[in-house]
C-alpha cells in the first residue's frame, strides 16, 4: 500500500513513485534542489565566518568564554543547594538569577585555580559580590562539603599553570556540555 505524501515545495498531496520522493513533480524538484543547494552554501559561509572570527580571538577572549561556561556549569551543578557561605536557598523571583559561581580562592589571587571544581561552589550574589566572597563562612561551608584535607590542599596549591588556547577551547566545550546535561536533567531554563 502506497502512502500519500505532502509535497515539500507546494504542499499538494501526491502518491510517490519512488521510495524517497519528497516532491510532486519536476518543477517542484528543481525548486527543491536549488533551495537545498542555497542552504548548503549558506551553511558553508557560516562555518567559514565562524572560523575567521575564532582566528581573530585572543587568549583573553577564550579565557572569558571558558570562564563563562565553567560558571554556568557550577550554577547548574549546585542548583537547589543552599549558598555555601550563608546557607540561603536559591530563589527564582530574582531577575538574572540569584546565585553566582563563587571561587574560594579568587581568580585574581589564584588564577591557576579558576577552572578547579573543588575551588568553586554556588554562592548567593550577596555573599559573592557585596561581602567579597564571604571567605570565612565559605571556608566553613567548603570544609563541610569536601573535607578539611582537600581545603588545605587548595590553600597550599601555588604551582604556576598556564592555559593554552587549545586547553581553553576544550574547557569551554566540556563545561558547556556538562551544564546542558544538568539543566536538561533538572529542568532549569
């Protein structure tokens, strides 16, 4: 039994004569193929444009993008948990979100720990921004979460590290994928 299909170009109903037929006749086939080739050209132009823009980006640009994705991952990972410093729960009513990605050792003081998941946790904007990280309460909360030994290891980690552009690209890709996973799993956004 042959199924009736709808033409991709003119939306008329037709009975296909070939297994993968998507258009009703020659005129529609010509229009369909020209439309498909135009879409392929546009896709190739977009990819070339993206490569050109990526080639113009500096190390600083890649660092900002990687940090943005890392912070989004930490917020998604700690969604539903209280603030690590003051214990306030995340509230949905605030515009722009209520939680930040708080770093125990700040990126200014310890830039080599900026992508360390043990050094970061969900922190309310008040503690992170207005109280400058609320370091004493953050340390107490971090000890409760990961243990005193790991916190001391973070405090004594001063080995210099440099992040190459290829590493930053991988960080951006990895943490954006992880953030999407958590957001999809928890129904965020």
